[in-house]
């Protein structure tokens, strides 16, 4: 055996669930927010990984390899979700006046309130939970665009290709996602404490 | 006193420079991902000078971006239920 071969990583499918199950599930849940879907994606990923085990070259660790397969599954899930005809009519409450003299200005009950500095510093953990919860409420197409662009740093071009949307559409979806997230965090975190 | 023509011209000029809050928050979102053009940047700065609500949106959006950055690198630890682990293991065993 050469030195190079000795340093290569190997696979042990019998230990995947035990050793990487929770890690893979945490990743999936951080991207999908729906427990059952996240579980199923982990299962599908491990089965696909097993079927593709001959393609593993050992250049990366077993875990990195499994995560790369799961990432692909997550993107496939986003794609399916956002191509669902229902997502064409995703409800979205625009927080601005439409038409008239006040066109494009904030509707007062949806406008940003000031966020309490003290709460901000003391309850960071809670804020993270609220944020994740609010991300899970985004409509499928918005969620997919937002996660791919913000959490996975996928290029605009690739996102548009995967989701079948135009670039201007992508920016509109990101804008809406941010408007909705901000308002959701404010309502769930500052006002309900 | 301004004559009518000057007024119309001024109005047009204002509209080409001034953003609505809707448009301003669009640019605020966009700048979290890409660099704005000089014109967009200038328009946004001018809007923010006069609009407290959009200044709040700008600050809060930056806070959210910072938190999302944390979320990106450390997925909060979660555990796969033991039932699901057994199920996945059994499915894998069948294949192996």
C-alpha cells in the first residue's frame, strides 16, 4: 500500500446512521424546517450514497461526501416544491400602500418598530429559534430562493436555472422574503415576549 | 415664482431620483447580496436620509443577515428520532 492510499478515507455504510445520522438530520432541518421531510431526505441520501459507493474516491471524509449528497437532495426538494403549480399563487402581504398618493410607502401596522437593544443582546438564542421558525413559514418558492441564495451561496444563475425563474423574479422573491422575515421576527420575538 | 414648465421638470427630476419605500427596501435587500450601482446607492442614501422607517428596516435587515450567517455555519444540533434511525438502518441493511 502506498502512502497516498493509506491516507484515503473509506466508507462503512453499516455505521452511517449511527455516526452521521444526527449530523445529516441537523443540516437537513436547518434547510427545510419540516421534520418529516428532513428525515426522509436523510434516508434517501443514505440510500443514494450506498448505491453510488463505487464513485467515492476517498479524497474527502465520509461525512463530507454524505453531506454533498444530502445538499443535492435538498436542492432537488426545493426545485420540486417551487415548480408546484400552487406556488404560483403563494400568498404574500405587501407591507406598502398600493396606488394613490401614498403609493409605495409603509402601511403603518406593517412598518418596522424599534427593536429593543437589551432584548437583542440578552436573548440571542431565542432570536435564532424565532428566525428559523420564521424561515419555515416562507412560501415554497420564496423559501427555496432565500435558502439557496442566503444559506448556500449558490450563484444567481444556478438558482434561476434550478427553479426556472428569471433574475428579476429572484430579486423580487428575496425582497419579499426579507420583508416577511423582518415582520415575522418582530411580531414573534419583540411583541410576544 | 416658478413657471409651469419648471415645475413639471422639477417633478420629473424628483421622481427619477427619489425612491419609494417599496423600492428602497428592494435596494436594501439587494445590497445584502451584491454591490449596488452608483446611481442605486445614491438614490438609497438620499431616501434613507429622509425616511426613519427605512433606516430601521436597513438596520434590522443587517441584524438578520448577521444571524443568518451563524445559522449557515452551525446548524442547530437536532437528533433523528430513534424510530427513524431504526427504519433507515433496516432499509440500508436490506440493500446491503
